[in-house]
């Protein structure tokens, strides 16, 4: 097997708050290969965005990456080791912050932010912002960077890019701003783009256009993508492989077709059941029972067990790591003890009540209401 | 079911903005706690001085301390404070902060000066809050020409440098305390009017206010029951900070001779006397300023603390 | 072009404000006990004499007539004569105005040049010792009466160390012969700077503290914005982010605060000029009130109003220059 472009192993990021430590990302692992689009799916608060920020080292205080290893093309970007007093600290193989900024950010790994209205600096023209990133990451003189900037704006279908170059963000619509953000990412010619729910804030029609645009651009440049979303329709549309996150941990990781057709984790199942589809009436939708607990005080055992229809007593005890549960050659990881790969005697454990039984049906998946 | 949820949410919300909740959160902050204690002490001093001066003709002062307005049995004027004087022995602590130009005890005069500071600041801030809130709420809620007229007027008041405004006002009506209070109230009004108006403008667009309007609730009731209570937090913060500002303004006015007239002591006026003795008795200029600084700082710290407590968005 | 239009629009908006200021002052002055004529002629003047003088100066006319007359004359540059000084009010004001403007300019320059770096460093090193230190300094700064700072400075540097003059302000264009010990223009300028130091610190400290507080919180707010994170994500250096990407945005609330600080600075000028015996507008207005010099009170108040209006206009224009969104909102 080839070396993955990006490999994240057992990544842990936590936030120290007055109420206690929030383990927003609690030991997730995933790979991204060249030319691939990988989905990162989950409800709000599942830790998707924090995972993305962690890869880019953009986690801000009081947040901190406390463990795990991140490799890019086999090179260690971040790893941890045991210090002399038993504390965990960044190992010397990790890239220094300066090197990371100069070599990785923008050049190798670019990003598209979630909120196009907030992600552009209101007091500079979009052209100057785009040009600056190109100058830094492609080491072009200002004149050439400007040409590249205008060319890239044209590529993301901004009409009359020469004229719009000197316009300010407030003179653009949301969809147009998102195109500018995409232009920023591709103009730096990175090998990987981390897209953090880039279409969530947009109208459905605009979302469609942006998704098409991204697909086209990916075909053209062969850039890899990590696409963070809560929208399974988007996942089905553009992703090759999918990682489903729940409360800071991975629930299921599979090829996109496997995930939809041969779902292995009750949470993914529940997510799929709750999404409206043309072939189902609204009445036949099944909401996920309960709400996702807060990461500050996660449930014991499997974190999904309080909402899980398949929960049994053993689920309170065991917090499973994702394991390969595939019936075929392709890998298909799931973190659910109902599979035989987990030898915890699920079969003979007593079923337990899930939250949904107590609360009735007025609580639904909270995602998507933003 | 739905109604029940709403009610519990309401209660929860109220308890979150409620006074006791606020206080308990505020008290977790050490500096805020200290500032509250300071304000309590200063207010206690002011109250003591107020009662003694207004109702007891300084009998308490005369019995337990010194008379703040008169020399006490031939005490030497400009006696240095403890530590600076060479006279150790009996009565070294008799005048811990020294005496003023007429041999009056400075500590006692500072105590009675606190009354003027707190009294004027409290009265003028209160008038400013009440009038300003009303003007701002009406202006913001009704909009249109009412808004135009009121806001233009507020802007004019705002445009006259406040010290100049109060001085002109006191020149016209007299230099008595009451006019200082009214003058300082007038300059506090625009600050609260503007604050409330901008709050109201944003709240007016909220769904629950629109719902109340649609349901036919009277304007006055909407204003009183929904709009004003929801602007509560910024007003509390601004009121606290304005207390400090007003104490500074009152001190400045007294320093210029507009305010409490001698022999009634006020901090600003004590400084203006001390100013003529900076060479022989520099310490005389220190105490009243220190009193102003500590008092104003206590209100500023409390205001900052309240802001952090009431408005988590503005974390520091 | 749009900036010009914006300026004109703001200037037009200032007109009602100035009318308001003059009418309020006019009303206040007319509420004063006694009439200007009585003050002018002194307590011994007979009633006939007073009546005759009132007739002659038009004081027996109704207040609105006198107000309109005053405004019309003021538009023609005539603000009346100062009874106390015996010269036209405009002459007196033009003599004093540069002094106050110099004092204000130097104290704002001091305030901003200290406050902006202080606030930025504080925000960048949040909750570190340097941040705590600067927050304590600004807290004390906003809580201290400026005239007291002035007194303490005079005691220490004027009387004890005797390194700085504690009286008056030497204007840079004063004739060399009138400045003690000066033999060249350079000497005069040195004296100007020396005489400015203490009044500047006294008057500027409040502004400095207020601006550094807002600079810090504004910078903190901006540094947490998505667009700053975006710049970081694209490899922009932290120093460039502070200097370029965050700086301009962070100055917007600062400019607003400076505009609001203007009234307090003008009021502070009155006190500072009193403490340092500087013959500026502030002492002039106090003098005018003490001597019941009606025309002078009107004139100085009007000029304070004009200074405020111009100051606000300057801050508004700075804001519009910094924030490209403003001009468009202003044109609706």
C-alpha cells in the first residue's frame, strides 16, 4: 500500500475550561491518499472542525493538542513523546512552528473556511488578500502574483475578475465570497485542501454550483480534499471515503458506497435514517433519539450507547476503538461491539433502554438548524 | 408540554440574569470582591457624614473625631502626617494624615468630603439613568420624527464639553451643590439615552417583540416588559462606570470652585486649597487625590467585573 | 469623491448642533442674575444710566430678537466685545485658541503613541505579566483626576527636582525676546517642549488609559476572527498579522473612542490649564464666568462646540478611511 498523503493517528485535542477538560477530539485516526476526497461527518460538536484545526495547528488557547501523530507524505509533522517527568510533550521530530508555517500552511495544506461572510478581511480588497497568499506560498513577485490571482478568480467563475479584483468583501454575495475562499485555496497549489463545511452557510442552489466547481477543479489539479460536513447528501455526492465522528471519536470509516449500502455502526444507520430522501415520506424518517451529550462529561463505555437502539449492558462498559469489520477486501472500520471482531460477548448482554424511550420523539438531530 | 418548556426556560433565563445569580458570579472574582468592599466602606463613610452633617449638626464628629469645619482647640495648621513629622510621643496618631491650612484634621475632612462625592455622583447618575433610559427607549422604539428630534437634542447636549456645560449652567443658576447635581445629571443623560437607544433598536427586531406587537400588546407594555429589562445588563455596567466618571467630574468642578462651597469640605476643593501649599506641604495635595483615585477605581473595577459577568461576549 | 461628499454631509449635520449649542448657552446666560450692563457699569451705576445703556446695546429687546441678532453677527465674524478685557471676543479667542490646540494635539499624540503599542502588546501577551501591568496602569489612568496628576507632577518635577517649568506654556512662535533666556528660535522650541511635558502627561493620561483599554479588547476581538485564522492558515507570519491584517480592523473601535474622548479632553483642558496657569481657552472660559463676561462666555462656548464638531468630523473621516464599508452605508 502506498504512503498516505496525510495520516492522522490517535489525535487528541482538548480544551481547558472553568467547568473542566473538554476532550473535543479524543483519539481519532484517519488517512487521506493522493487525489482522494475524504469526508468527515458528524453532528455539531462532534469535533470535526477541531480535528481540522488541529491538523493545521490552528487550535487556539484554551485548546491544545495533547497527543497523537500527524504525518504528511511520510514526514512527521507532529508527534509526542514521554518527557523526563513522565509528562507528554511534543517530540523533537515535530516540525517547528516556524517551519510548519513556512512549508506546510498554504503551500502543502490549504483550507477553506466555513463562513464566507466572516473569513475575508473586511478592510482589504479581495484581490489584495488573494495576491498576498499567492506571493507567500508560491514566492512570486507581486506583478505575477496579481496575474495568477486574476486567473484563479476567473477559474472559480467570478465574472470580470480584473474589475472585481479591487472590490471589497462587502461588495460580494455569500456565494461569490465562498468562491474567493476556494480561489485562495487552489491558487496556492497545495496537495491537500481541508474544507470545513464550506457550503453550510450557502443557499442550496449556490451549494450545488460550488460542489460542481470543486469537483471540476479536483479533476483538473488532482488535489486531495478532506471535506467536513454534516450533510450526507454532500458526502454521497463528492466523497470517495467517509469518516463518521461521534463525540470526539470515530464511529465508522468506510468507502462511500460501503457506508451507505452496508452500514456497520448504529450511529451511521441512525444518521442515514434521519435524512429526508425523495423515496421516503417525512413520517417514515426516524430521528436519532436524544441529543448528543457534551464532550465535557462523555457517557461511560461506548459514547453513543445512551441514544443507541442496539445498546446492551456491555456497551456501558466498553468504549470500542474502530476495528475492521469488513465482509470484503476493502477495509471497513466500525467502533461497535455488536460485531464479532469485538470479542465482548455482546450476544448475551442484556438490552438496555436508550434515551429515546424516555423522551419521546420531539428531540431530533440538532444539526443543520444553523 | 410546549408551554411547560417555555416556562422553565423563562425561569432559567430569569435566574440567569437575576440579581442573586449575578452577585454570586461577580463574587467569584477577587478584584470585584475587593471593589465591592471598598464601595461599601466609602458609602458607609458618606452615609455617616451625611447623617451627622444634615441632622446632627456635626455632633458625632465633635464627640468622637474632630469638627470638620472648625479648628480644634488651636491645633497647628499644616501639621505633617504621621511618619513625616518628627514629633513622636503623645498624640502622634492624633492627626494621622496631618492638618490643613486652618489646623483642621485632614482625615476627618476627607471623611466628610466622601459625602459630597458619593451624594452628587449618586443623585446625578440616577437622574441620568432614569431620564436617559426613558428618552433612549422612546426614541429607539418609536423611531421616526420623535427619534430625530430627541436624538438631535441628545447630540447637542453631547457636543458641549461637559465641564463647560456644567460651568455655564452653574454660572447661570448658582454655585450651590444642587446645581452641580443637576448639571452633572444633564451630561449623564446623553450617555444613557444613546446606549439604550442602540439596545432598543436591536431588541425591537427580535422575534419575541414582534410577536408581542402582533398579539396587540400595548407599546408602553412592550417597552416596560420586554425592551427595557433586556437592556438591563449594559445599563448596569454603564451606571457603575458613570458613577466613577461623575465623581471625577464633581471633583474637577469643586477644584475650579463650582460645587460644595467652603467650609463644607469636598475632595476637589481640598485639592484646590492644597495647590497653594505645594511647596511647604506637598503631602496635603496627596490625600484628597488618593481618595478620589481609590473611589473611582473601585467603581471602575466593579463596572469591569459586572461587564464580564453580564456579558460573556466581552470576556477579557 | 465619495469622501468629499461624506465630509460635506457631516458638515451640514453639524449646523443644527452648533445652533443648539449657541441657543442653550444663550438661554443659560440670560438666566444669569443681573444684566450684562449692570456688570459693565458696576454696582454704583444709577438706574437711569443702566436703562439708557440697555436701550443703547439692545438688551431691552426680547430674547429671541437678541438671539437672532447674535447669530447674524456671529456669521459675520462678530462675537461682540469682552467687557472684562475690552477687546473683541474674537481677538481674545484667536489669541488663546492656538495654545489650547497645541496642548490638545500634544496630549493626544502622547496618548495614542503610548496607548496603541501598549494595548497591542497587552493583547498579544494576554494574561502574561506585561498584560497585567498594562491593565493596572490603564485602570489607574482612567480613575485618576488629571488635575491631581498635574499637581503631583509639579511637586515632584517642578518643585523638588526643579527640572521642568510648572507655569505657563511657551508657544513655538513667541518672539525670541519675550522668552526668558532664549537667544535663538531653537531655544524657544526647547522651552516649548519643556513647558509642554507635564501638561501633556496630565491631560493625556486619561485618554492614554482609555485608548489602551479599548485597543487591547479590540485587538483581542479581531485576533479571534475567522479572517485572521485564515491568514494564519495560509502561512502569514504572526508579526504581519498583527501589523497588517488585524491592525486596521482593531483601530475602528479605537477611533470611535477617541471621538467620544473629545469632550472629556476639552473639559480636561480647562482643568489642566488652570493647574499649570496656561493662558488657553479653558482658563479664558473660567475667567469669563467669574467676571460674568457674557459675550466672552458665549464666544468661548461656541468655539468649544466648534472644536468638538471638527474633532468628531476628523474621527468620522478617519473611520471612513479605515473602513471601506462606511462610505457606502452613508450614501443610502
